[in-house]
C-alpha cells in the first residue's frame, strides 16, 4: 500500500487547492495553470492546447506500440453552484473526524478530488524507481465535460487526436459508505428539443386558439409515464442499470391574456445498456403524437450510447484483483449519468471508472469528499495500473 491512511491530509491539501480555483465550463485556464505547474514540478512535460486541455505522458521503461497506453483521465470544469450553499462554494471547508472527516466545496466530489489523486499518482509513477515496465500512462485533464462553452467542446475529443490507447480509467466519483467501488460503465445521454406550434387567441375565447402549453403538458405527462415504465437491466452480477427520461426545460407563452401559440421543451433521456437511438426516436414520436391540432417539430442529439467494461478483459481483471488484494473484496457499481467513458469507448478503448468522490454528491449544495477515500482510491487505481502493466509485460494481448 503506497498511500498510507495518513496521506489523506496531503492529498486533501491538493483537493483544497483545486477547489479554491473557480473553473466553470469554458473558464478552465486557471485550473490548467495550477495542474501544469504541479506536473512541471514532478519533472513531467505537458502538452497544452488552445482550449486548456492538458496531456502528460509517462513513458514506461520498455516502450511498445502507441496503443499500449492507458488514459488516466479527469475533467477540470465544474457546474455552476446550485441554490442552497450555506458556505462559499470556492472556499474549502473541513469538517468531521475519522472516516467522516470531510472536505466541502464545489467540485470536491465532481471531480477535483479525482484530479488531485491523478496528480499524486503522476508524481509516483514519474519517479524512476516507480516507472512501469510496458504500460504507457497518458494523464489527460480535459475541459467542458459538464457542458459545452463558446468555442469549446468536450476536451476528450481533442486529446484522443494526440494519443491513442487501449484502455481508459476515469476518476469520477465511485465511493460509497464502505470503500471505492469499481464503476463498470455509464449511461448514454440523448437530448431532445421539441418545438410546438399552436394558434394564438384571446384568453377570453380559448376555443378559438390551439394552446401550445396545454400540448406541452400532455407531453410532460407522457414522459413521466414513460420514465416509470423502464425496467432495470442487469450489467454484471447484482449491478443494475435503468434508463430514465425527464423534461428538464420548458419555455412558452407571450402574455397573461393570450393563448400561447409557441412552446419549447427539452427532454433528457439517459440510455441504459441495450438502448438504441431508434428506441429514443420511437418514444419521441409517441410522446408528440395526437396533440389536438398542435404540431410538434423535434430534434435529437446523442453523443454516444451506454458503455461498459469488458468483463473478460485485462482492465476489469486487474481492477478486481487489486480491490480484493486491498479490501478483501471487489465491489462494483454503475454510473447512471453520462461521463467521458462513452467517448473513450467510442474510440475503441476498454473503460472503467474509479474515483474518490462520494456517490450522489455531484451537483448538490454542500458537495463533499471524505478524506479517508482519497488514499483508498489512489491505492486501488495504482494497483490496477500495476497489474495491467504486469499483464502487458508478460506478453499477453
């Protein structure tokens, strides 16, 4: 065990440093400056593009093909603070004791604790005595995972142009009350935009109009019913996934005395394993049918379907063996959100996620990470990487 329990304070200081830097999507430059400074301090050169994506390569002692690379990846942006914060989101606050010692701040779980662990792992593997034998490490710190910004897109797309690979391990939150879990994959995400066209009229004579907001209410009810109809799907063992559908934005109406002729809705559809875009298109057509004369125009965007680790692959076996070695068991989970795993999977890589963040803490007021989970996660990632390197060094493919 390289990272002893007492190293929680050391890694925690790095988390605090990162939390204190405001890095909303599109404004990641100060965060990139900080991370680049850390990497330079470890003696690592770092490629940085115009969008503030960072890529640091740690070559093994016996470099092989470019594909013999594992991407250790995390995003540098956060969402905007939600309502309900009782403290400054960018002023790290430490509370509690023992295993419940917590660090509170925006991005503490999603995912500046993951970035901090990545930096401490980079320092470890950059030392000559700790260099891997055959596995190349690509530390990627990317922008705009939480959402696009003007002139920027999700940075994983740009990193993949610079460095191919066979595996990717992201460090999003995967801890629960016991220990880090191995997140086997994540949902896909489709976003539907629905534009409704009715006919305006004076609200004194609603029968003369076609109410677009009333039509939107029908769609909302249908989406709610659709969401309730989804069944759970088995991913592996007792790990389950479940699709979801929600109306997340609605806009319509011109004045309090006018029957609205326009209304727009946004539907967030989370894809479980086995879901297809064809399924989503069919659901969308059914949700927008028979609107009492109001017409619907729809558009649909999906960057990727759900993705899952290969349960027979070297990455899964390495993580499982590492968890059993460290904690006496291997515990698995599933991320119902869409994460960057889907982009690495689309690039042909095998993927999984292990991170120190506490499951369920993303995008909430008072977001926190438990300090005890920092070395636990760091050790699980480190041992997974070591075992994957041993598998590669043994000449297996």
